[in-house]
C-alpha cells in the first residue's frame, strides 16, 4: 500500500501523482502575523478559517502550529485540532516540539496525522517519546536533520543525522521507514553569508542522498526559507524555482503557501535563469556575485512578478473583480471577495459581476480578440470565486432556476475534451451543467434528462461513427417524449448533416454547435425563446473541394523492398528524446491549444509565442520526461500481402486477414489497395504499427480537469495528442529506414507534414481508411495487449493516446480523402 | 512588410503552409494565386480544414 495519511473524511497519499504534496503553512502562530493576532484574540473560528482557505487554494495537508510565548499550547492546540478535525477535509500536520502537546493532539485527532517534528537536538530524549506516540496512534513524522551540534549544513551531515534518526525511529521505536519524512533543512541564499552560498545545493544533494541511502523514506522541505531577506516579488519566483528543483531531486512534500506558487511556465526565462544562478551559485566570468546580480535584476521590477504579475489594484472592488476574471488572475481573490461580501450578497456578486465578466470574455473570444487558453484561465477565476462564495450562500440562493443542461459523449465514443470544454464554459457562465461522462447510451441520456429535469441536452462525439449514433438516436429521444433542444457537437459533424440528417428525426430544435461558445450562444437563444434548428441552404453553402489530382496512374513497376524480418515485434522504453522533437508545434500551438494569430500583428504574435506559448511547451516537454509521463511502446511488423481490388489480403500467423479500403467516388478514384501489388504482380509487403505513449499522461489530464485547472487541462491534452502523433511519425521513419526507402529523409517536422518522403502511413479511423473495424484483425496479429493496449467494444484503442496505421512503401502513396 | 499578394497562410489544424508563390498545383491552383483569391471551396490539401482555419503566417 502507498504511504498515506488521512482526515476523518479522506485519505491522502504522501507521494502525489504530481509531486509535491502541498502542506499549507499559514495556520502558524510563528510564521503568520494574521494567524497569531487571531490566536492572541482567542478567535479560534477565524483561525480555522485560515486553515479552510488554504485547503480551498489547493493545500493537501494543513500545518497547525499554535506555539507562542505566553499562551497555553496544549489548550490552543487541542482546541484547534478539535475544530479542524470536523471542518477540514485535508489531514492535519501537528506542528509542535513538545511531546505532551503532540500526544494530546494525536489522542484527539480522528485520522492519521503527520507530526512536525522530531530531531536529535537534545541528544535523543524527546524523539523517543514522540516516536512511541506516533507508533501508538499511527502517525507519520517529520524529522529535521538537527543534532546536538546544530543544524546540518552539508549533505554529508544531513545524511549522517538522518541515519541516526532512522535507527531510533525505525529500529528502536518500530515505525516504518515510510512513516518518516526527512527535512534536509532550507537556509536562505539571500543573506550574503559566505557559508550559505551553496546551501541550496547542499539541501538538494541531501534529499538525493537520504532518499538513496534510506530507501522508502520521504522528503519534505519548508521551501520559502530559501529566500528570507529578499524582496517579496523576487521571493515568490525564487521559491517556485527552488521548489521545482527540489521536486526534481526527489522532494515528496513541501511546506509552502500553495497560493503563492508561480507556475514555472509563467516565469520569464531570464528570471528563471537568474534564480537558478543564485541557487546553484553560478558565477559569470568577470561578473558580480549571483546574489548581487539577482538583487539588481529584480530591483527594477518591483511589483511585477511573472509576466502578468499583480499590479497595484485600481478601481472599486467591483471593478477589480471584473478585471481579475478578464485577466485570469486568481491572486488575493479571497481578500477581494471578503471586502465585497461586506456590502453585497454572494449571489449578487456572482450575477452582477462574475457572470457579466465571463460574458464579456466570451464576446472578446467571439471577436477573435482573446484566445481559448486565456478564456479557460478566466473560467478558473470564476470557478475559484464561486467556490469561495459558496459557504456564504443560502441553499435557496444558489438554486435560482438557472437553465440546466445535460452533457454526454455518445455511446461508443471515449473522447471527452470537447464535451468538457462546453461544461467549463457553460458552468462558468452561471448555468447548471450535469456532465454524465463518456460512452453514454441514449437510454441513459433520456433517463437522466428526465431525472434532472434539464432544459437542454448537449451531445458530443469525435468519431465519424458518433455522428451516425447521434442521427440514429434522435427518433429515440422523440419517442421518449422529449422535445427540449438538443445541441450536437463534434469534429465529424457539419451544419448540413445536422440540418438534413438529424433535425428531421426529432420534435424539438436540433442545433449544430461548432465550439463551446456556439453552445453558449444556443443556450442564451433558448432563454430568449428564439432557438431554432440548424438550417442548411444548398444554394449559399460552400461545397468543400475534395483535394487531390484529377488524373493519376499508380505505377506498377516499383520494386518491393526487403523488410528486415517478417512478422510482429514489440519495442518498449523508447526514449522520448527520439520522438518529441517531431512534435508538430504549429498544429499544437494553433490547433490543439487555440493560440491562433487571429487579429494580432506579426510582432505581437511572436511575443505571445516566445513569452507565453513556448514556455508552456518547454515546461511540458521537461515535465513529461522528468516525471515519467511518457511510456512509449510499439508493436509493429512487416507482412506478406497482395491486393485484390479494394482489399489488401495480409498473411500473418498462417492466416489470411483481408483489409478492405474504400475507393474515392470521384476522379482519380484512389484506394489504399492500389499501392500494393496483386498476387499476379508477385505480391507485396505491408507494414503495420500500433504506438502508444501509455496511460499515465491521460491520468494526469483527467486529474487536471477534476481539479478545475482548465487551462493546464487543455494544454496537457493537446500535448498528449501531438506527442502520440510524433511517436507515430518517428516510428514510421524507423520503418522507412528498415525498408531501405528512407533516402535522405528530412528530419524537419514540416517535411513530415507535407510528406516529403517515400511512402505513407494511413491511420485507421482517418480519411483514407475511416473504418475502425480494421482494428480487430490488426489486434489479432500485432497483439498489442502485451504492451497494455486494449480495444473497446466499439473498436477504439485504450489508452486514448494510442494510434495505429498501415504503412505503404509505394513512392506515390500520399494522403487523400475518400 | 510583404504585400498581401505574397502573404503566406498556415493551417492551424495541421501546420501546412500555403505559399502564393507555389500555389497548389495538385488542386489546380496556379502559382501566384493569393490566399484571398483562392476559390471558396479550396480546403487544406493535407488535412481538409476549411479556409477559416488558416492564420496569416510570416516569419519576418
């Protein structure tokens, strides 16, 4: 079992999927002036609120410390532990050095707490008493690397003391190694003290060595100590960069103000380098000391933290809140809302400020003046604000009969990014959304629509098949007696299809929605009583042109290359460095992420890409490798085959597997089978592959969505899609090499887009071979189950970030659509 | 500043770049055709995205 702690309500793993475990540091009489003043005024409820606020801001565990001269620590701590135990979902960290206090708190606390902390300062007296209490009540323990000689400065001393503590806590008192969180101690690098110049490096090295020498133990740090003495804005950046380095060194948990962490991606490269110079004491030839350079660098920047750092707030609190939604800025939202609540009811704050702000954001998006990722950041502010207001709202106030919408991805389809974006936009515009998930059969949609008495239904699906599912299920909705509007969205839908093939099957309006904002528009039109089914006028409609040449003869004289083997093979542990450079960044930035140039000037767009988009991309590249999100695996092979009209008959494992491919109905009437020789022409060789980057990245993506990190959710999802395609592109290159048809193939990703190489890969489910049913025979002979890939009943591959293709070596093989 | 006639456009969906200097001869679009004067039904030759999926693309 994974080492965990628990409150009355939930268990929390000490090793988070995305480290670190965040331990809120504000409920601390020593560290927080505000908390201390409330405690001194005996205002325990207000003290509890500080703990609750940190939980709302993302802290996984709350550190509680009431030790202060003149106070009765036992009374304060047991009172607060009692209050926190009932009110906090996050488990507690009992922060005290007094064994009596710790024992009293552990006896009282109804979950599994962490004790902060033990050390060897007194030569080993208190540590034994505290560890025995921890053993008795089942607590985890933070151990500081301090002994009679004082706080350990060097990595070697940190390790030595950790070993001594381990001997007492584990061998003597019976704790498990995984109950121990070693704190290697953080010292400021901002004091100018010559003995502390390498303090950050010693701490990071301490983490690495302790975790290597005492396997199973955990590492914790009080991160913000690193920057004592520096000015506040610079501190936030330095703390964030140091936290990132510490996690890379193996840190599991951080005692930190969760709200003050700046995402690495939003720290300018220049600022980040300056922080790293200071942390690693990097000298510049003929330059000043890193600390002096750091201070100089940030002194000119007072007030602006990261790119869009907090400026001096201007305007009324109402205007400030409106501006925060617009700029996607969550900082100090709680203070601002507290100020507003003194005068305005929470429900009015939502309806009169937040909803109009989101509406304005939607309008700007509609005009092409802001981009999707920024809209999502605004939605995050909206969500955070509503979450902070909810405790102050009456139940009746929240339920003000807002229009409600049921959302589902249709039966047989696992894709949920489109549906979830609609959910984000609608729910953060004040509507009630029931998002009932993926692969939902029509019967369930109908049942839930009736149960929740929704006003509208939204159906989503990416696959060509899903468009058909929608069309075929509409009569079912009609028969069930429904006539509320149904919104349809998905990549394979067109206004024509919705108007001509879907709308006639249903009694109410059926509306095509190109994106989440079209969905929002439809909901508004419904409220205004003027929503109508999508119509299609064939006279004014643009007929998409089928690309492709009009006349083409497929050459029959091309040689058949000699494959290195016949049959199937697995390849695992493919180094991401091999395929990540092939990511199509244009498609990622503009298509998946929505960083379109729109109305921006060339210079402004370049600044956006360099200042915002590239840092996000670089961070994802870094994290995906550092955190092991990519488990690239391939099953592939070469097989004898021959073409028979529109089919390619593949021989594998002594059996024949026919693959049928559709033929274009218009000139030049191409079909994939044309690129393979018939039996009469001597037969041919076909390549196949299934590649995956594994399930881990999908789990991360789901977690981000669940945590309302809308922006990061969109970023990671898009990244995972393009990383999978990059792996497919890379593997196609490997196969061209093996077949000896690589020539001087371009390593340039743009060359890959325009297929400037011999041969082609055709993905199953894509335009030239849309039939996912081909996965059945493909799975029979590529056997990808062994590398963790399975097939759903609807022939989709799981994990989602998996792709398959048939590889044709014919020099004329290029993409075309049927 | 390049004149609009020579401005290249990029497909936001797949990254294909339409260059007026090259046109799209595979689809009977002759060299010298500006993006603005492409026939309405012209779509991205790589991924079939429609023209509203294209962004102005210039490196200078």
